[in-house]
C-alpha cells in the first residue's frame, strides 16, 4: 500500500539517519550506566551525556548544568509545574496559564486545581494569548506556564510583551517550547524563563526522551524519587541512547535552522496560496507571528470527518495529535472563538525538513478535488 504524504510533523518526526547512527553503539557495545563511577563503561556513558548537554546548550543557549533529561515534554511539564508548586520555599499562590495550552499543561493544572487557584488567560480570535491582564496582578507569588509555539496553529507567544508586563513581579516562569525548539531560534538565557520543556521526537530525535531546562537557582521538588540521579531532581538510570539521539538532533537542528525556516516557509506559502483559492477557506491563527512549518485551515461548510476520510493521499491532523483518540474538536480552536462546526472542519498541516514541492502539489490537488466534490 502506498503510504499517504506525511504532513503531520508537529505530531512527530522520523528519527534522522545521522541521529540513529549516533545512537546505535549505545545500545550494544557501549552499554554502560552513566552512574557507574568505577569503570570505563560508566565513564564513556557519562562523557556521552556531557556531549549531549553541550549540543543541546548550543542550540538553546543554556548552561549544560541546567539540562535535566526526562521521558519527554509531558514529563518535563509535570516536573516543572508540580515541582515548583510543591516546593514550599516558592510560596506559590496561583498558577497562570492559558486556554490554548497542550493537554499536558491543562491536565496538570486541572489536577492541581484541588489545592491551588488557577487562572487561564484567554486568547483573541487569532489565538494570541491575552497577556495584558498581568498588569492587574499584584506583584505576588505566581507560577506562569505558557506555551511558546502552539502545536495546532503554530502561534508564537509574545514573550517580549510577557517580559515587560511581568517585570519586577515575583513570578516563576515556565514555557512549553516543545514545538519551538529546532523550528525557530530560541535562546533560553535571553528568554527570561526559569523553566523550559521540550521533547526529542518533534525534532528528528527518538521518542521517549525530552528535557526540562531549569535555570540555576530555581527551586523545584523532585517528582520521581530513587537513586538520586541528575542531582536528585529526576531519578532513574539515564536513557543513554535517547540522550545521545537528543543531543545529535539538536546539533543537526542548530546547523540547519536557517535553511529549515526558509524551506518549510516557502512550501507552506505554496500550500496556503493554492488552498486559499478555494471559496470559504481561512487560516486559523496569527499569520504574522507563527511557526514557519504550520498552517491550520478552516474549510467552511464541510463535514470535518468526511473531509479527513476522503483525504486518502495526505496524513494530516484535525486538532492535536495527542488528543486525536477523541473525536472532539480542537480545544485550541474553540478557545479562539471558532464555531464548533468550523473547528470540526479545520485541518492542521505541519511540514517537515524532507517535505518536497511535489508532495505539496499532490496534497493540494487532492484537497482541492475532495473539497469541490464534497461541496457539490
Ligand atoms: N507540548 C506540546 C506543545 C506538544 O506538541 C506535545 C506533543 O504533541 C507535548 C507537549 C507532549 O510531548 P511528548 O509527546 O514528548 O510528551
């Protein structure tokens, strides 16, 4: 069976061949435990972890010592939010997040809402998180957790404004940058965040590995106890092949970032220009401030399920891949005030570094055919 054209790179990416090559020895001949201090097997694993930290720190500009490995962004987000709240020294009184976060953040906040007050900042109709309410908050102890690049619309956080509005307030800031890392420049030091979560499998690294960056001095309580690995912040034997893969993926992303942005940007423009020729098609999101590889299109007057069923030649997503087990419309689009029927008939296209013009052509032709057919 011919597989459809994959335009769902925000859901996951294939492992880059160079990443796989770097990982392979760490499954077999180099199988040491980085916590083994008394022999070469442990030492070389420890060196591999240090190299990975160097590669990651070069992509996102943080200190290698600020990098903690986890099983992925979901775990990083849990560790960041629960860890900050649980640490009594932080005396956090409230969590401020938004309505357009990934479920990982929303569900953690929902869980914590039994014991702490949570405020969800709304968005405008373009999906811009309404940060202005920060001016109304007294300068007391908050944890802010906001998504840096939205997985469904590609919208980017206005971090400059966030920094202005939160200046001199006693706030700990976490960002879920899972979709931003490797797609746009991200500088941890300059961003002013205390914590940042991201994941390997969105950037051509393996699944099951991610990281939480914790700015030096940020107080966080352990969520996974045992063994005292990673300075006791996150225990458990380190996933060396995954860590090697994540580091290599970051190195490759760093070397190719400019080309990537230019390439996927051009192809997305091609895709949008073609599909916007159809009547009643609109872009969901802020076209002036979004990821270069993502577009979310609303196909008015169509049944979303029938649309997806008929798109046999393209693998795309309606809403978030992480929630695609539920046939519910995207909570992000609903939070933007998009009517439920239009949210159902909206599709997220996310392009990758290997997407080609030919693939876009094939996708566009089929989408145009299907839309015309279903509308008749
Ligand atoms: N945050 C965002 C913005 C995401 O897109 C995803 C995955 O889709 C996650 C968090 C969860 O990442 P992981 O699959 O690594 O747990």
